[in-house]
């Protein structure tokens, strides 16, 4: 038996091998590697190659960075003047921090230059392109401040320009480095003080698979070589006449001329009495289904890595209500993930405040509350009120916490209405018996009587 299969895509290349090579650690701890330059675990251009070819991954990174940074900032300290100054600094720098967060989630590190005023106080951040940066290790003369003599700097390398050496905001330096620019650096983990693996690294196999599927499909379309099926040919032995036309060559040339992208399976028999048999099996649909399912599985793995609900990415392929219990649970998981990621930024911001504002104060980035989560909490409050489990005043207070725009509603604690319980809009009965309550009871009874009369009138007309 001889099997012949045409090349589907001879130019098809897989980037996964390059990534795996980059991921192989060459030292136990990257900070201790030989030499003066320390680079991230994965090259920025390799990360960009995958991120910008995968719409799910790119959108997840951008959404996560926005939800992490673009929120209200609170400075938790008792020095109001300094607290306001710090708050203004971080609010003014939110756009640059969001860009820095994109770099951090994409490459495992991100940086911004700190801009100072004439008095030496920080005024804002300016994001630095990650692909221009590396960490430099220098061995200098040991001093009392630096007994080892080893110092680390962030260096920006631009084509045609001198390298710019900067101090890292979380390290101490000798007085000789006071004139260097300051870099607000995000990064560092178990294997390095400066770099971390990109947050999507655990799903990089699926990212690579998704990108390669797109490349493969695109190349198939360009080549016009779409696999449509298997052609099985059973033929007798070749003719003994040397002048006879070679049946094998004839079939192969005809199929090549058609360019159908068919897998050819040729079976040669030894029985000359078996006639030529040609059988075609269509496989295009099953092949497409397999690739489609593989693509969906890869996209699903990317989403699960970031813990982002599809609705947050404006992907509406579910029949569930936005305020369903499942959706609410997913948003709570995502909110918890956001809080953990915000803590990394808040810790770096606090260290920055201690060094450059000389005020050790914690900064809190508010975690966003999503619309569907608010609606669920509001519906719970409404159900409690309609089932007489909370009073009107308690309902208004709870709604005010969910929607701050209702906080201007004043509750008169002396007014018995706010202490009353209702069942589906009907008061259960006022406890006191003064004239005001009697009037309220009369109004309630009048409303109910009117409703009953309207119903009876309508039924009478229908008869």
C-alpha cells in the first residue's frame, strides 16, 4: 500500500517552539546571570506577535488594565494637605499608569518616568515604551550605604541616541546618582526582582494554537488548497507493455491540474482481475468542525485565565440574563481577581509615597462595581421590601448605598411612613392611632376600594 498526500501549507511555521525556547530558564535566578544586562523572560516582540494577532488576548489585557486603574483613588492618611497632594499626583498620572498596566500584563513589567517640579516634588508620570528598556547591573566601589557595591538601573536604549540610565523607585542609591532620572517600575516575582512572567503565560499554548489556526486558514485561502476529502484509488498492477500509458502518472497529473487539495490514497492489488475503483470520502465538514471547536476551546481558555466574564468584553453569545445568578457569580470572581491585581499597584504606590513624598501612606484604588451587579443588589432590596422584610426607610437607605445619586433623599425619622412595612405595595398597618395615621389608613383604604371598584366595573362591562 502506498499513500500520497499533498502538502497543505508548506510555508506554515509555528511560533510555539520559539516561545518555549525563550521560556527555558538559563539560571536559577535571573538577577544573578552573568553580564551587566538583564532582559525580561520573554522578548517584547514575541509577546506582541501573539497579542496583536489574537483579538481575545488583546482585548482581555486592555480591559483588565482599564478596570485596574481607571477608578477613584483614596489616600488613607491623617495629613490632609499631603494626602491631597498625593491624590492629585496619582489622579493626574492615571492615563500613563493605564498604559504601564498594559505593558505589565503584556510583558511582565512596565515603567514610567517620574517628572518633578522645581522644588523636587513629583508632579506626574510619563510611560516609557517597554521594548526600549532593560535592567543594567553595575559593580562599583563598596560604600557604607552600599556594602556590595552592586547597583541596578533601568536603561532606555533608543536608536541613534545615547542610553538613558535611570534610578528604580524602590531601590536606594548613593548620592552620586541623585541627578539621574527616576523610573517608577512595575515588575518582579519569584524568579526576578525586576521582571515577572506575562499574566497570560499559563494559556500561551492556547494563544499560540489560536494564532496558528488563523495563519493556517489564511494560507489555505491564499494557496487555494482547501482540503475537501480523501480520494481512494484501487487499481490492478501496472501494465506489462512498456509503451502503455502509466495510469498512476495520469491520475496524479489530472488531480494536480484540478488543484482540489485532495488527499490521495492509492492501493495497488496483485489481482489483475480487480477493476479500477475510485472512491471519494468528503471530510471538509468534520475537518472544519474540529478546527472550529479547537478555536473555541482556545478562546475559552484565554477568558478563564483572566477570569473576565464575556459580557464585560461585549461578547453577547449567551442566553442568560445579565442579572442571573451565574453572571453575578462570574462578576464576583472577576472582582476578587481585580482586587488582588490592584494590591500589586497599591503596594508600589505606597513605597513611592514613602520615598518621594516622605509620607508612608496607603493608597486605595477603588474596585469597580459593574452595572449588572448593582441591578441584582437593587432587585434583592426591592424583593425584601415587597415581602415586608424591610421597612420603607431601610429600603431607601440600601438603594442609596447601591446608587449614590439617591443619597439626597432625606428620611424623616419622626414620620411613621418610613418605619412602615409593605406587602406588594400595600401597607401592613400603622401601629399608632393618631389623627395623621388615621388619615393615612383612610387614604390606603380609599385606594384599595377604588382598585376593587375599577375591577368590578370592568368585569361588568365585559359581561
